[in-house]
């Protein structure tokens, strides 16, 4: 069984079982809704309707306390900060960082894919985990 941790959970207590922080592309991308039913672990979804300082502080705490921090990148991204966070975390916290890019969610062009593959290799070289397929990602998170 899994637990849902979101911004409506006032306690935000660290759980004893594995928790994954669902970081990465927002902008209306539906990857979280597709992934969550496949998880048999706890998760924290940082997406909220009103991003403010309280939401930011809860995100920072959840990222720190989660055993796994996922950076799931889709073509719906409009900025690159999640990629910068993934590279930064792969240096600072490689044992808890997971990187995945989904080229099926609208499609990256070939130059973007080349850059994302290079980013994945860099993250992997730093000691973090780069999931190259969706099934690989699900299996890794649920193990």
C-alpha cells in the first residue's frame, strides 16, 4: 500500500518506508497522474494550484526527507531549472537522485534528445541513476 503526501497533509512527517519526490516538468504535463497509480511506494507530489512561499518550503523539506528524488522531464517543460536541479542533486546527493526524460509526451526534437542523453550520461557519471525507459523507471522506484 502507498501513501499520498501532498500540500493538504499538514503533518508532513517523515515516513519510515521509501518515499519518492515527484520532481520535474509541470506546465500541465500529466506524467504524475500516469505514474502515481503504478507506484507501490510513498510519494510526494509538489504540484499545487497556488505556488507560494509555504509551498516552496514544503517542497524543500520533502526533497530533503525523501529517499528518492525523481526528475521526470517531458517536452512540456518551458524552463530548464529541473534539469539544473537534477545535475546539482546528482553531485550533492547521487544515491537518491533519479533522472528520466519522456520523449513520448509531445516529442523532443533530435537536438533536444541529444542534449538530454548527454545530461543523463553526466548524471549517471556523477553516481546517480538514469532510467532510460519507462519500465526501468517503474521497476527502480518500486524495488
